[in-house]
C-alpha cells in the first residue's frame, strides 16, 4: 500500500498489512535514520497497537510527524478494508 504524506519531509510511505500486522514499511524521503528506526520498531506489530503508539506524535511546529502520518495511513487502510 502507498500513502502520500502531508506536512512532513517524507513524501510517501509504502507498507503492507498481513494478518493484522504491519510489515515492509518504507518511507520516501524524511530523516533516513529516524524513518528506518520507526520501520524496524513496528515491523510485525499489530495495526491497532502501532496506531495507538504513533498517533499524535508531532515534529516541531508541523502539527504532525512521520510516525503520525504512518498512523494515519494505517487508519485509512482499516477503513478501506
């Protein structure tokens, strides 16, 4: 799945959900070390757990962040399923 981000340095997030778990998360752009860390930390995590941990995290004055955008992507995927 692909999610076009808004308000952050990363332009896009690619990911999969398999059996209710987050897999294969890759950010296009953004802070490389941070986005790799996020991707590895949530690999295999239940979708609802990932959302609750990432939602609402802010990056400076932006009102959102790469983790928050990933939570939005995951929530969107749940509503489309």
